[in-house]
C-alpha cells in the first residue's frame, strides 16, 4: 500500500502514544452544519494522526511501524488474528464488496457523483458498506444506539490482555463479515468496556480497511440549539447522555481531499427524536442528502418513528434501501422513481406485521425488477434479497 506523506515523524510515536492517555486541554469548538464546517480539504501534505492510524492498522491485522505495537504483532495470537482477517476480507471482497461496487457504478453512477452527504440511520458502525456504495461523498453521517467508547491503550496491557482484545474484536465483527449487519444482542455483549469498548475501534477498523488514513478524531456533543461542540479525543471522557458522537477525518489512499465521518449514539424514536430535539435541529440543517438504509429492524414502518421518516422523505434526493426502510407506499409515482432489485419475500420470523403487499405486487412485474448480484441484509440464510433505488423527481420541499 502506498503510504501518504505525514508531518509527524514515526520516531515520535512512543511519546505520542503515552500522551494519548492524558486528558488534553479542553478546546471546544462550536459549529452548526456538518456540510459547512468541513468541506473537503485539499492540501499538498496532510498531517496524519500517526498514533491512531497505526493502531487502526494493528486492529486490521496489518503490520505496523509503531514501536509500542510491534512486539505484540510477533505473538502467535496476533498472527492468527492477522491470518483470519486476511482470509475473511478476501472472501468478503470477492463475494460482497466488489460486486457491490461494480453494481452501484453500473446502476446509479450519477447519484454517486452527486452525493455529497450520505445519511445512514440505523447504520451503527457500518461505515464500510456506505463507503463501498458511495465512495465520492464528502461527509458520512451514521446513527445508532451503540455507545462510542474508546480505543485500546495497549501500551498499558500485557500480551495476554491484547490477545483477549483481538479475540473480542474478531467476535464483534463476525456477524458483519458473515451476514452484512450487526446483531444488537451480540454487539451489546462484545462492546462492553471490559472487551472492545464501544464502536470507535470498529469505525477505525473500517476506515483503515477502506484504504484510508486517519487524520483526526474528535468527540462531539450538541448544545440546546443543535450546534456541535467539538472536543479533542480523550481516553476517559465524562459520561454523557444521548445524543453524543464522534467525528473522524480521514484521507483516502491516493487522494488529497480529507473527508468526514460522523457517528451519533442516539435514540431515534419520536419520544426522543422530537422536532425540537437538538439532534433533529442539527440534522434538519442539512441540505440535500442521499439516504441509505439496510437491516433497519423495520422501525421506519412504525408510527413511533414518524419524525425520522418525515425527515428522510423531506431531505433525500436519492434513497437506497432494503424492505426494512421507508415503506414503499410513501413513494408515489408523481414524486419518486423506484427501481427494484433482487426479489421480495416475507420478512424473517423475527419481525411480524411489516409485510408490504404493494411492494410484493410491484416485484411481481418482471419489467420492473433487475437482478442483484450480491447478498445483503436479513435474508443471509436464503440469499433472497431486495434493494430499492429511489430517485426524487419532484422538487425538494421548500424549493422550486
């Protein structure tokens, strides 16, 4: 892999690693919109966060230059972990990721080029899928219940503790690698503070696996007016109530434009995500977005999630979703153009009362359906999947 020039010398890594465990001085920055605050930054040389970028390499099973981490990668446990990741990723790329990338470019290349903000509610830490489908977006906004947590401080751990961490990390990724989504129960188990500790390590893992370098990590809170409060990354942040988040700036390999990844830990039910809530206010400032929904537990089918559903319908120019997203009946032909892929079948047994007879009827017309060359979502056992690519043909509300 070609290495991006950095401004920090690797010789400084030991000092930087140990400084990471100290609480930096508070440097809170207030900002409003994710789009306005971080346009792509084009520079000749981008200062990479060497400490966290090398840590991400280690978590991916890739060799690292960090003097702190190199001794651990000589252990049998890390070598087994690295071998597992290499084999699993090669299989994942061949069966899912490459067909997904090729399919997206062949089916909606214009939408990919036009997408500046990719909005992924219920996505949890699954940055990877969003990036495969919409690689040229400038900002990615992921929402989920899972807490942020912290990155491991391996310099304070024994080899046995590091081995246990890698085992837990492998378990936390197993559902995604096999089924393409995270199972909440398993996530709650594997992301405990005594194990992987939150989704932040997974976000770093996916960014590095997407062949990008970590430029900066910031913790996020929101004030009552929906403004972002950006704070330096801390190992032991104070306890905060949802919604709160993390921002990661990353640099794709071969690019000079820094991109933004946001994750908010939040409750999206109407009881918490009211129109006057700070997260709703913040997201409502976004302009046009492309929305992606996969394995969303059919929550957008229920009246208790009407505020999020209304926001998606009001702000999206394009929507890519499986049948767990916004119900088909919300896309009248006068406002939306819908292309169907794969095949529609009854929802898996974990979900009841969410069948869509109108969508089933639409899939009954062969002229409206195209094949889906990969598998994604809850039907991983049968590989009978559906995806809908939905394009707005009417004006965005409030625009002419």
